[in-house]
């Protein structure tokens, strides 16, 4: 293998594979869209002068056009959406990337002088079982990810039928772990909790998984490529089952101190089981065998994260900072910040704004201008600082005083802006320097313009099925260059039959999907008080600098609900316009609740006299 194409080469396993190929003397073309892959993963590879990067979507024949000019003699197809909760929540996207993307890559190399094609499949095609799975076991995938990999294997088999001279191999990878993990699987979550000094919250501890260290996986993948023409399937695993309880004990032994662990019943996956490889075929055919046992592999992971002493005995702080990606001169500071490895979000900026709020009827209100707020968002993204943002209108104020715990949750937000002239006028009546109305429809267009201009990414979460996607389409049309990192509807409570509260498993899926997209700004559009409670509960688990609540704002952006024209807002009659359009839904808010709010302001004003 002299000229090798590696799709997904900036990802977790792919980047380690690229380095191994370069060490063997090959020249490598890396294809990656950098949605999950990271440029800093390729720093060592690029320093050799024999690696080339093509930023491309594997589903696009146009993007893959330069592959034909590279003329690869070997292909390792690693690109895929791997994280199962995300795949389950985005089934169509998972099938598009994992199946149609593979087909697109095969078409891109149809005229290349191929000698080898290796497809990274998964042990997920087997489903759970009590015994190690040999390659002869019948496939029975239990999720979209496993199904997509099984279909992918059929495409690769067809490739071999069309080009029998090509050495064609399927590598069914089991649970790989190690440095550079790009998905929030269990081991990265454990390391993150250690790094932050928090309690490790887990579900089932008993299921066994075949945990294989990443360098062993890479050597196994390379071993599948060795041999003459033909089509073959190999398991790449250790053959040993390890429970999460075993992992926790090993980590405690390595670090020499106990871990704080709490099992959360809601995180226990129903129908869980064991998943272990039988790697005898690969070992017999190639002589490959894993070099790392679980304890040795975990030590390497903890050392790479600075969470234990290295082999020299030097203690290193567990900070989670793993270096900064080289700046691309074509990108803004905000975009470069997004390409950096994840590290704990700073809370200093949020504390600064939270402590500057002014008391308004028991709720902290941020009296800042639109320009200052936009600058705060820019600063939060650039410095990877957490900034949570919510809004209050007269209705929210009344609800806050009627709903136990809601005001306390509102006051945990770093910035609380006045959404409605009622709060502006009420605040001014009580002597607060409220600059102007600052609702979602005032603030968010400025954030979208900022995002399009400086390369910030946005994630749209909430409202009904299909709404975030329609909102995203409208936003991209309005703000050319705007990057929407992902979308996810918020009707899971309705789908499950208990409106107003989410199942914990759905919350875990939401967090995983959002973190996988790595946005700079998250827009949360679910009802009050549900949205405040959701942010209050999960903000610490989200790797997102800026989180903004929005109520029904996505419905407005998707043009499902028309709030009011600009003139109504300028004349401070937006509430009247909305009431005329939705009297059945809003009459109580603008009559009974608004009267109650007026009384609260008046009592406070008289109390100041």
C-alpha cells in the first residue's frame, strides 16, 4: 500500500490509523468533514509531508472529485456516525451517512487502481449474547447503527463481486477506547467526571463489553488488509468481556483513590446484555493479537488526560486541556475555538453577569444593551465560557411566584433579559435601568448574523417534529453562511404520553445528540417552566458555551406561528396583535395574569415610597 485513502481520518480511530500508515511509508489522503473529526488529531500526520487533507462530505460526489486524482491503491473506510443514541434520534441521517456515504466512496474509487478495500463495520451487527460472537453468527442488529453497518457490508460484498481482484475485507470493530475519543461514550464520561471532580453517574454496571485499546484496533484493521484477493470478514476484539464495574475498579487501582459513583435508575438501558468478540479467525489468519489488557489501556487513557501519574512517576493535573489546534487563517477566532479539543467550560464569565443582575420582583434581571449582550456571547464562545440565557415577561413573573422552585431556577441563569414591554415599563417604574425590550425576536437575529459573520454554529432544539428543520432552512436562507450544527424536536414528552416531563433516557439522548454536534450556541424552545428546569438539570452535562431558552421561538422561525409584524413591536402593541391572532391560547395571559402582574409591580412601587 503506497497511496492510501482514509475516510474519517481525523476521527478517533481514523487518526490513529493514518499515523500507522504514514509510519509504514505510505502517502495518505484524509477525507473528513470535521463535524466530529478534529484538525489537531492530524498535527503529527501533517508534519510528515506525506498526508493530504480533503475536507468533504462523503455523500457528495462533487466533494469527492479529487479522490480520483489521488489514485489510491488502498482504501480504509472509517467515516460514519457512530454514537448510537444520536443515530437512533437521527435515523435518516445515520442511514444517509453510513450507507449512502459508503456507496458514494465506492463510486469515487471505481476507476482507481485498487488493491485493497477495508470497511470498518461493527460488532453491533450481532446484538447481545452470553457467548463471544464468531463471524459465522447470524446478524441480528438491534439499532439503526447496527443495521446501517450490516447494509454497508452488503455494499462492500457487491464491490468485491464487481472487482474480484481487489482484496476486500470487513473489520467488525468492538468497543474501542483510547485517546482522541470524539463521542460521549461511557469511558470518556468517566474520565470527564474525574477531571471535573464530580460524581460519576452511570446506568447498568453488569453488561460485559469487549474493550479494545485503539492502537490494537488499528493493528487489527491493518492486519485484515493483508492477504491475496478475496472477500473476508474479521472480528477485531480481545475476546474478553469487561463490565463497567471492572473498569471502575481498575481506574481506582491506577489512581490509588476511590471514585464517587452513583447509579441512576433512569440511565439503565432496558434489554441490555453482553457483547464480546471471538477474534480467533483474525489471530489465526494473520498472527495479530492485542497487546493491551484493560488496565494497561486505561492507564494510557488516564495519562493522556492528565488524570494519573505518567510512567516517569510525575503527577500531572487533570485539567482536560489537550492542546490547541493550529489556527486556520481562513477561519475566525470563534471557528478556531470550535475546532479545539473539548475542555471544561469556564464559569467566570457567567458569574460576572449573574452577579450584575438587578432584583425585579424576586427575579434577577440583566439590564444590559443588545450590543453588550452580543459581545458577551462572542466572548463566551471565544473563551469557552458557559453563559446561560433566559427571558422573563409578565406571564413568567406571575408563574414564577405561583410555581414552587421556578424563581430559584430562573435565578441560576447568568443572563435574564426583559421579553416584553411589560417588564421594561415595570422595571423602569421600580427604578431599574432597563435599556429596552430584548426578546428572542430582538436578540436572536443579531446572534444569527454574528454566527454567519464569524463562523459560530447553532443547534436548534425544541417544538414539534419537523419544526427545527424548517426553522433551520428559513434561517440559512435569511443569513447566508449560517452554520446549523444540528436540530432535534422537543416533543418527546408528548410522544411518550406524559406532556410536561421527559423520560431520563430521552434526556440522555438529547444531551448526547447536542454534544455530538458540538455547537457554539444552543437554542432551547420548549415551554416554561419546562425549559428552565431542563437547562437547570442538564447544563452541566452539555459541552456548549451558550445556552438560550426560547419558548415557541422555533415555531415562529418555522412560520408555524406568526407573532407580530415589526410595526406592532415598535408601537409596543405586540401583545395586542398576538392576542387578536390567538385569543383562545393567550386570553388568560393578557387578562388575568397581566392584571396580577400589574398588582405585583404596584405593590412593590408603593413599598418603595
